[in-house]
């Protein structure tokens, strides 16, 4: 699909982005009512941080995808930066049309432009189709990720 525009998200994009997050069923029920003020607080924190970018993917004026890019400084690899790609989503009706590939390749270029030594991402262990997708773009299984959720 052509005509994809990738840009930093603005507050007006939040309803579309939150709708895509809500479509995700892994894990089930993780999102709240879109009017929850914590979403706006999170958006404002991301927007204010020069090492964070919330991306809106737009086609024909409609937000159809999103992802977050984080630029992480580190001591390893002689003080190198790394790029982290997270929360990649495409609107349900548009999956399988090449938008995700365009988004990830663009994100990798953004990380290279920031002199990141490597680009990393995480995806749920249950998302085998996503694993194949990322492997097809050159990502390799190199680490085991672990999470500890706080008790709310």
C-alpha cells in the first residue's frame, strides 16, 4: 500500500491509537476506557521526552497504525545507543497489506539516524506470526525477555 505517512502523533490521534490498542487481545482486557486520564498523562510524558517518539501511521488522512520508538543510552558496546520498537499496531481491516513492513523499515532508519548500535523489539511469546514477520525483516531471536507486572 502506498501513500503511508509516518509522523509523530499528536493529541488528536489518541482516539485512533487507543482503538488499535484496544483491538489487541494479548493479554485480554489490558486497556481501560479511552477517556481514562492516564492515557493523556502518558502521551504528554512521551511527547515531552526527546528520547521517545509515539508514531502515527496515516493513509488518506486516517491514522491506521502506530508504534513507539525509544532511544536508550547505554554503557555496553562502548557507550552505544539502542533503539527500541514497541506497541506496533495496524488497524484490523488493513493488516497484511505491507504497512507493518513499511513502518518497521522506517523505524530502523530512524534508529540509524540517531546512531543506534542496534535495534530491538519485544513481542509476546504467543505471537508466532509476528515472530515470522520480524524474522523476515532481519530480526533474530537473541535474548529471552521477562516481565514482572506491578499489582494495581
